[in-house]
């Protein structure tokens, strides 16, 4: 693996194809560059073009009107509602992170909110919640250190991918939104906490349908070979966008270069996806790929590895977000390869271009991370203070740490492509179901969660038997066993379990639709049961309780059936081994 090769690609992208917005000429040129590089490695590489709803936001006009008057630099956020030349005036109120809990003691009806620009929740969800609460506009201050003067870009479109008639009607932005520097936002917050603050702003934005392009490169022996999908977005905001995501795409180029030299040895192939409309289309590119290649993904994709913003300068730890069945596999590699460098894990949520949860493909995403103290000092700037700003330049890449990224990515992919039995474990998955249902059980008794919990415990026992059988066969293959039939039976069982359980763990809408970006229930295991806690607070009979109880009873049935089916799948799979 060559860091120099990655650097050459990053330099080319940042200098020759900057500002790669989806639907722009440079967005198309980036797709062509990805195709050119991958085809030059001998891969079948093609560009897919399709219409998507994207956004071209401009600078916003923003004025503090009282208690003093001054002009503040601001950017219109992508997919903001256009105010028109008259702009929008109103009282500015501090709304914390902009999540539901922040409105429990605040009335923002008819007001403009000021929030942190964190991922708790994401911008898209802040906008959606603010609209629900009656706000008429939103100002989002950048993260980073308190002296960060970078003015942020970003999108506020909750609808994931190209909208459906329903998400077009229910999930598109409803209020104008702008971003301001952290320095300005903190001063506005201080003023708002002292007394009444009046502001005026005008948004400038072009929202609409444009042709956009993704690039897909295939390193398989044909459509019937299982494969690992390696993805990341190739569109970007204005400027170099070096960490986000020129570096990620360049890592994929280098991985493809090295793995293509060994492609005939690979038990499973690789497919590389260079998505678009990530930034201004809310994952339209990867979602289009899911919808169009559903059958192949469902039958043959074993895992999705995302590469987005690797090796940011200042990162010293390693962080991985993954589906639970992958945790032991990737942490074994991290422990072996990171030495004394700390590593940490979070359960995969529906962020980035993780459009594949509905298909049931387990996913993971590993990269350098900041320490807890650094995050605390920078308002939880997990992706660097420069993220989504004109400051996202090549000096924000740590080239020495990038070598470790490449080695770890290659190790992940080598094991996934070469292991006779897929390196997944389902007892940890079952434990997550049991713990979440135990947590919800007191409030969920009226909808029968105790029965779902019993099924989770049965699944837990079956999952332990499956893991033990898989470990035994891994040992036999390591000792030279040649018959592939047991491995094929185990792998089929593993894939079927993921297809069933990944959507259940990660989606409120289920397998065949996409939840909104940053949707609050996705912060928890079993998002479809998120409102069980609210049911426990509705003690009195009445319409609100009856409606919610009906919904949750049906979701409980979905969960219980899936857990029962998972247990049966395991039993059938183990029978196939005998």
C-alpha cells in the first residue's frame, strides 16, 4: 500500500476538480476521474447518471437588529427554504442542540432558533424538529474551538435519497436555515440568554432536479460471486474538500490497485462505489444504487465498508462504528495492528452513506478519532473544526497516520474476502436485543413486550450454538479441511440472519423504505419501538394512548416474529451441517 499514490490522487482532485457539488460540471468530472482510475486498474467501471433533488446554496445575508445592529457572515444551508428578497425577521432564541429534549421548556412558535451544529441530532433533524415545534427559521453555529471563525456549509434535507411522494410531502425542509461561525454564534447565544434578540436574514439557494453521477467499479468473477461493497461519496462542498472526501476516494483507488493484483485468489470479490449527492442530496447516490441493484445486493453482498474522512490531522485514537455482528472481527484486527493506540467502538447508526441497512447488509466505518478531551474542547467536533467549510484543505490530512489507515482497511478486506466462514458473531447481536427489550419491558407490558423478550432469549441461546459451530468449522478449515459445503451452509445462514436482523436493529420504517437522516429513534436499538417509553407516560386512557398502543403492538409483533424466524434460521442452518 502506497501513501504516495494516495497523495498524488488527493493533490489531483483538490487542485484540478475542487468544489465537486452533485449536479455540477465538477461533480461529473469527478465521476469521470473515478471511472478512469478504476478502469486503468482493469476493473469493469461505469458511470450511472440519474435525476436527483440537489441544492446550490449561496451566501446568506444576516443582520443582528437588536439590542445592537451589525452584519454577520453566514451561509445558506443546502435545501433551506428560500426567504425571497424580503428575508425573514424575528426573535432569536437559544435552542441548545435542537433535539426534542431541548424544547421541553422552550416555546419557539413564531421564533427563529439558534442551535449548536452538532450531530446530536444532525442538522437535518434539527430543522425537522424545529419545524414541528413551530419555529419559523434556524441559525446553526459551527462547532470547533471557541475561536473558530469558519462559516459552515451543510444540508438540512431530512428525506433520505431521491424522495418518494410521501417523503416529498412529509420530510422536505419547511423553514429557512443558515450557518454562522462559532465565534458569532457564541456571542448571539450570550445575547439571547440575557434578553430579547431581534435578527433578520435572507437565504439564497437553488433547489431542484439535476442529473447526477455515481461511479461503480466491479472486481468480481461475475454476478453470482459474493462480494464486499466498499463505498464513500465523491461529491463535496466548496473548495478542496480534502478530508471530505478526496482522501477517502483516493484510499479506495489504492485498495483497488493492490487487491486487483490478487483478484484471482479472492474467495469473495470487491465492488467499489463512488457515491454522489451525499452532501446536497442526502445520500441520493447510494440510495439509487440500493434500489436498482437490490437483488444482487440481497443475494451476494456480505458487508459494506465505508471510507469517509480518513486520517484527519490531530486524530490519535481509532474509532469504528459497526453492526454488532462485525465487532469481534474488526476489533481483532485493530488490536493486532494498532499497538498501543487506543480504539473505541459505537454501534452503527444510519449516518453517512449507510443506505444499505434496509437490504440487511452489516456495515462498518473505521478511521482516526479525537480523544474525549479534544471533543469536549471543540463542541464535539468529531470530524474536525474545519468540517464542511472552505478550510477543509490538504493541510488537514495526517499523511503518517494514513499509512495505518491503509493497512487496517486492507486487513479488514483481506479477511472478509478470504475467510472460509464469514467472521461474524451473532451472540452479541442477540445480547443487544435482550438488553433493549429488558430496558423497554416495564413501559411495554401493555403491548406484550414480555413475549418479545422471551423470543429474544430463545434467539440468544440459538445464536450461541451458531457461533460455537462456526468457530469449530473455522478451526477445521485452518487445519486444512477441504470440503466447502459446511462453509457454504454457514455463510448462507449468516447472510440470511443479517438480512433479517440488520433492518430490525437499525430502521423504523423497515427494509423497503429509508428513515429520515438523523431521525431521533435511530439513536437507539430497535428504532421502531422508540415510543414505548412515551407510552409509559400516557397513563390515562384516551385517543393519544390508544393510537400509540395500536402502532406499538404492531411493531412488537414485527420484532417478535423476526426473532422467532432468526431462531428457526439458525436451527435449520445447523441441521444442514449434519
